[in-house]
């Protein structure tokens, strides 16, 4: 329990994605790092000074109470159902907030991330829905970011296929970003999982989506990019996946479509395999699945 309280306390005070603080906690432990920060053992390190101020404003017990009030629970690396795939990251999460069905966490061992543009064509939306439903038919989970566009289509396709879908959000559970997805998030929490790396009242701002993308890449066995512009956050997710040796796939589109430029770029640069069906996806990932 002391470890959980220390993790919760640090989680509330340290922004996710910090390689330095992740390594500190891994090399020592959460209790020691929290106590060292509060005691000023990191000297004039700017981030440590700011974190110490935040830590002194609350306690681990208060943080856990705030999380519970939001209808969520804290998941830490000490928990038996912690997704060990996250440990492949250069900056593994200190902890995660989870809302939904905890018993589905083991389903993530066989899961596929489906990501793409927030402004899809009808073609892209249909492909994402079909892929989401197809992955569900194979009894694999679908992971995405809960955003408008391809993300939502993939989640919805999986829900229609009565599968398990996971939305990794860029903000806190009390912020419902995007607000238009309040109903979708409620449906996901009833039959899947919502995951966040920030406290419930923390807003979704641009850099948190980039930080969040590494979690989408690491939680799943592979990442599929359905439609993406030449410069797109989805390409960052794909590259995050490639950096930790996860297969990356991309769906081709018309050569004159701006929303397919990112997919064609990944294929041309040999970052992604070209796929046009769920069966092709499964051929690439099933040999590395764990039965």
C-alpha cells in the first residue's frame, strides 16, 4: 500500500513521458524518489523544484480519493494486471488511471492499435470501422485514442463487432475531450477500458496527445494507420511503435488524396507494411501473439 500511495503521489505531480523521472523510479523505487524530491535532494533541478511544490500540496491518500471520486482506479507496475508491454518504452508510465472493466486488461496481450486522421474521407471512415469490427471478430482488442475521425470509427467498429476496445485519452476523465464523444466514452467504459496518464481534472492540450501516442503504440502488438496527412500525429504513433519493434501497417488510398499521403510516406520509407484487409493484418501479427 505504501508503494501505491507513493506512486499515486508522484503520478499527480510528474508529467508523463519523462525519461529522467521514469528511470529514477525504476532504478530506486517510488517511495525513495518521492521522499528525495520533497527533501530537496535533487538540488536546483528545475523540474524537481516544481514537483516538490506539487507534492507538498497533497498526499497519496488525497490523490487516490480524487481518482476514486472520478469513478476510476490507479494501475501501477506493481499490479499483477499491469500491461508489461509498456515497460518497453523509454519512459514507462509511473502509473495509469483506468475507467471501465478491469477484467479486460489481460485482453491487451492480443490487441491492435488503429489510428489516423481527425478528418477522414468516407473511404477512410469505412475502412477503420471494418477493421475495428474485423479485429473484434478475431477476438483481439482494438486500441485507439478516442479522437474524432479514424479513432472513433475504429472504436465504433469494434463495439458493433461486440469486441473489447480501449481508448487512451489525452486528458483527464472529467474533461471528456472531445466533448462530442461523451456517449462513446460511456459505451467504451461499459464494455472496454478508458485509460489516462493524467489526473481526472487535467485538460487535454497538444503536447499531451503526443505523449499519449507512445502508450497507444506500446499497449498493442501492432499499429495500423488508416488515413493520415503527410505530417500527422498518427505518424508519430507509427514511429513510436517502430522504435520499440512493433509491426507497423498502413492502408493505401488514392495517390491524389491528402489524407493518404502519410500512409504512402510510411510505406515508401519502409516503416510500414501495406495492408488492405484484416486477414493480412492477422497474418502479420498472429505469429507473435501469445496464446
